[in-house]
C-alpha cells in the first residue's frame, strides 16, 4: 500500500481566500473586452484569433501586455484595464 500524498500550497496560506465571482454579461455585443497577453510565447497568436471572433460578435477589443510573464501585472496596468474594460481574457500559451 502506498503512502498518502501531501500537497503543499506554495503561498503558505492556511485557508484559501474566498472571492465572489462577478456576474457574467448576457452578451459581449457592445462590451469592451480586454485581452491581456502575459508575454509568454505564442500568447499573441491565440489572442489575435480570439480578437477576430470577438469583433465578429460585436465586441470592442482593447489589447494589453504584461512586461514579463514571471511577475504579476504592474498596478498601473491593472488599473488601466479595470477602467477601460467590461471583461478581461488572459492568454496563457506556450
């Protein structure tokens, strides 16, 4: 019989924070969708295609990029996105 595995949380939190989810819009037509490229390889390829689909469904698109994928987005960038966008999609691709 194998030993039970213990998974450790690298954030050192004893209890995960609880966050309310924001209600999803009924439609993206007329909404401004922010596309955040985290600067990993080929993320822009995914976002380019996604932008085409969003435009076809009547959404406006605003593009943003993190300076590096190794760190969280700078506070100024997060503020800019929150001021300009109704919803945000973050690209995670390699």
